[in-house]
C-alpha cells in the first residue's frame, strides 16, 4: 500500500490507521472493512485491494476483508430478489466503539450503525474486534438479543495479496468442495493446490489453518490463515474473463489476489441470548 493509495482511500471513506510496534493496519469505517495489514516482522502487505475499487461509500469495496453478514453469497443459489449478495453490513457505516493498547497488539472494536435490514428478521448485536500486532486477528461476534432464535450465515471474505497466482500454492485443505463454477458439483480438493483458471469453491472443511505460498519464485513468502467458528473455507479467484467484466478490477488483477475466506455457509442457529464468534487470524 503506497501513501498515494492511502491518501486516495482517506479522501473517499472514513478510515482509521491502527499502529503498533509489531504491525499496522488501515480500516475503513465504511463496511467495517480492513484494507491493509503489514506486520513489522517482514514488512509485507498481506491484503490485496483492487486499484479500481470503489470508494464511493455506496458500493462494496473490492479487496481487503469484506464482512459478509447476515448471509454469505446468495444462500447457495436461492434467489435473493433485490437483496444484496453477501448481506448488507459491508455497505454500511460502522463506528469505533473501543480502542485498547498492550505489548502484543492494538485492539479496536467496531460496531455497525444497525444490524437491521431487508432479508433478516432477527434481533442481533454485531461487533468486529480487530487486533493488530505481529498477526492480524479479526473476530466477528453475533449476539442474539431478541426472544426468538434466528439462523444466519457469514464470512470474512479476505483478499490476500500474491506475487503471482499462477505460482501460488494453498496448503491445508483436503476432502471435497462444492464447485460454484459447476452448479455446486462436489469435487476432490487438488493436491498440490494450484490455480490455473476461475476458482469459486466452498470447502466444507473446518480446517484450523491453511497456508498460502504467494508465488514469489525468489522467496518463500507465505501467510498462515487461522480460522475459528467456521464450517467452511471458501476459495475464490475470478480469473481473467470475469475480471474483464468487473468494473472494479483491472483485467489482470486476478494475478495478484486470492480470496481465502473463513465462512459459515451452512448456517448457525442462535437461540435467544446466544452468541457466535467467527475469527480469522492472519500471520
Ligand atoms: O466468496 C466467493 C463469492 O461468493 C463468489 O461467488 C464471487 O462472486 C465473490 O464472492 C465476489 O462477490 P461480490 O459480491 O463481492 O462481487
């Protein structure tokens, strides 16, 4: 992330910079959306934000860590009518509720302006705890504050920066995945896991850690992605033809990113008073 890019983001949406001797992050209050994380130990940006991303405070930001809530995607092919893909919190203004600093991390807690919206009947409090240190921890808490149960899905839809997707490798996933590019047909996870075309996969896996090797042929740069509270890991790259149709991605943007998402795709039901936490830790 260059200072020119940061300046551009700050002019368009309210952002906060979270600094700690062990790492720094930039967060957009529009969407409660982490845009950048750079740990001091290697100075390597972990997140990808499209140079053509919209920062108009209306459309979802392409890149960083979008928060998908109270549903992920389009609920597995169910028509949502006019409802937005990935729910409505990623297009909402959040506010800073709390900030704490200790030797290990600088923590900020964000809350959305409201959790109410078309397509969701529950009563919920949502908060996002972001801890910036040598690792980035993002924890999405959903608390049922109503008197009846509700079911929801959600995701931390993280876009990771890679040097070259065609050289990148993902480790730590096994078993079967639902292939959205083939009508959710079940397929076996490839081993080794490389990328050579459009990828849109829901791995029905509770893998606690996957490792992304970023495709830099001159080094061994990798990122460990820890997940908690999930039932799936989603892996997405739109590839070239789709990028050409996306106004907020450059045609070759697919070469420099891979989404590895900590997700609940099958649904969590919270009884009155219950809480759920979905956490992704980026190392
Ligand atoms: O998480 C994968 C996915 O649901 C894909 O199917 C893909 O379309 C992507 O998210 C991006 O969605 P968006 O609504 O941000 O364009």
